[in-house]
């Protein structure tokens, strides 16, 4: 029986990054992936999807930008092709089409075993002295239970299943959720001429650009990406939905509820349930617009204050219609319900986020919610590690920009474990 130094579960950006580090260490390892390289980006993003962080933030360890514009935004397929080239150029041992069914201990010496099923249906397994779980925290679409009460025959799908406006049945579309995915899908549907009802909620907005620079660059200067949970005013902020913003267009653009309304979206409050074909709604629509306006304004104010503290002059700012506050909407109450049949709704898209699925970890590393327990990616089980999770160490841990640093640290821990 061959015992590997490491098995990496997942061949997305996190799995490829740690694989590159292990290759540099000269380790014997394999990367296994349930689908293809970058499968989540392929199968859980719509056809026109563009990454929301600029290209300079989306390079893997040792990877060059190449011909991509520094401040541009990659489309889904461009990003995946970059992952494939990375794996090929570094000769990373990736085995695709493996659904992991269990990770557990093989013996008292601490050897771990990874079991799975191949795409052909046969059982497969690997034994190793360490395992890095790089499969992500957002793999399982989260759906509200009241979706079962929708009128018979009405199409409903999660944002992970949405591909394009043309693939939807005729009629109006209800988009539930106003974070990044919900707003971007609503924009695309409006551009395609569809009638769109957008169920909003308490989600922050960030301006795409401020004083001539992308917001991500200002945040880099301010140390925003290196914040830890302990740095937050409230630790619960780490669970907040992703703020409204878009990477669509040469320089991306700001997304706001008021701009979507000007574009034709019919804004509603948060979806609460379904009763006899009627979607029950809360009526705090104005409060949601106000919250997004206030968060965006505070971000701009904080950046300006930082510039002045450093003794600099404020660069000229460009007009951004989507980011202009809309106080006229603050006192607006949305309707208490939407009659789905009367509104001609043909489909509902649930932009309600994702959950992790770690029931296959047959080791004492999950808390009462089924979430992995770790300290900076190092689990309480010797030899078991996690990578690519939001807030693994810092704010940037959950995006490609943070993976080089986190992967290097986990690779160092793996090396120390193997040496011991």
C-alpha cells in the first residue's frame, strides 16, 4: 500500500495553490476533484458571469497576469482556462471525476484514508499522512423551505442553476436576494427585456470606483484585506452577505437598488413565505435602500479621511449615477405580498447563498452546526487541514487574492507534521 504525503480534496483555486506549494516541497501527493478543474466556477456560475475582483487580485502562487489588463475583470470561462493552464504548466497531479465519500483514520499511527467514487461508479481510495480539504465552504445551494409552497408548475431554481435569461420559461421573474448574485442576475434579466421583481434585504453596497481607483485598491492601502475577525466591530459581520457590486464591463460598475429601479426592476421587501400562490413580503424596502446608501457613503468618507490623514490631496472623483443616494425612497414601504399568478411570474430565482457540506469528514472536526473547527486552517486532528474558507485567517482568505499566503502557511504546517 502506497502512503502519500498528502491528499488535496478540491481542484479550485485553493487546491491548485496548495498543490503548487507541495510540488515545490517535493512531496508525494494527489489532488482529487469531484468534477473538472475549477468545477464550482464552471457549474455554479451563469454563462456571462464575470469575477468581481480585478485581474491583479486573481493570480495563483507564481502565476503572471499575462496579457490580461490589470484592472479588467475575467469572465467565468477565462478564469477556468487560467486554472487549467496553471495545473498543466506545473504538472500538478490532478485526478478529476472523484466524489469523496469519506475521510477518516486508517490506523492508530495517524494515517488517513480518503475514499470516494469515480465518475465510472467504482470505489477508489488513497492513504496519506495528511489531507488538505480545499473544497470550499459554499458548495451546497441554500434554499428556503417555503419554496415547496409555490404554485404547481412554477419554475424555481437557485442562482447556481441559472445560466441565462433565454433558458428561463416565459413570464416575469422574481429574484430573491439582493447581494452580488441577485443584483447581477436582475441586471442581466432587465437587459434581456424581462419583467423583474427583486426581493431586497439588508445588504451593503460598495462603490466600484472612488477618486480614480478601484475600491479594492483603496482597501489594499488601508489594510482592509488583512483584517482578522478580531479586528471587526462585531464578529457577526463576517457572516454578512457579499456587498452589491459588479465586475461586468471594462472597469466593472456600481450596483444599487435605486439604479435597478430606474432600469425597470420592481423592488420588493424580503421574501417571508408563500400562502396560496402569494409571496409574503416584509415592508422595509426603504430601510434596505437607506442601509446600502449609508454603507457606501461611509466607505467613501473613510477613504477620504485616510487620504487626508496621510497628508495627501483628494483626487478628483467621477460621477457615479448608481451610487447617488436615494433619500426619496427611505420612507417607501413595499407591498405586503405579491400574487405570483396575477403578476405573470414564470420563474423564481433563489439568490439565497450556499452552505458547506462536510458530512463526509468522519473525524471529530465538526461543530454542532456541521462547520469545520480549525485554527487558521489547522484542525484539531493531526494531519488534517482546511484551505480556501472565508475568514480562514483574514478577510482575503475567502478570495483568490488571499490564497497564496494561506497556502504557503498550510504547506509549512504540512511539512512540519510530516517531519514530526
